[in-house]
């Protein structure tokens, strides 16, 4: 037996309302995502006048003259026959330049620079790379 027209109309209306609700739920999810981004941006602007909360950063390339990083590393390695690892070299370089050794971001950037410089000097035979200590290469001065 055929279904009455009212049943077909109600089913189509139900399907239409379910589609509308699903689209509204997607719009709500997108609005929640937008709201979280707006709140995060608002927090950045409401930090206040504390400049140490987000200190400005600059490229460390401008902090050192050409060859200065290796010269400071070589100077630090000269006094230690057992060698220094990359982290210790980064601290020594920062202290020699009079920079803030407590700044983790600066220390890490200098350490990456030291890794590149020391690998170059290792290939040229100016330093020796010993074992690793706590996952970090230990560098030794080449006795020539």
C-alpha cells in the first residue's frame, strides 16, 4: 500500500532539518576555532608593558665577526685537555662575549652555529670530534 502524502512530506522535512542542523554544527565548530584564535591574539596584545615577557630576537649572524665563533671555541678548548661538548662551548662563547648565558633560545642558536663551525673545522683537520656525551659531540683541540 502506498504511503500517505503527509508521511512523505514529513520525512523530507525531517531530512531537510537534519541537513540544516549538521551545517549549523559545522558553522559552530568553525566559529569556535575562530574564537580560539581571536582569544590567543587578544592575549598577545593584553600582555602589558612587560618587555621581558616576549623579548625581541635578532639573527645571531650579526653578533659575531667572521671566524670569531671558532676563535672563541678554540680558546675555550685550549684550556681543557678532555674537551668540551657543544653545550659547554656555547656557554663559553656566550660568557666570552658577555651575553646572557641564561637565555635558552640564544644559547640554542649559538650551539647550532657552533655545530656548523666545528663540523667545518673538523673536516679541515683543525679540531677532533671525540665520543658523544649525553647525546652531544665532545670536541677536542687538535695538538699540532
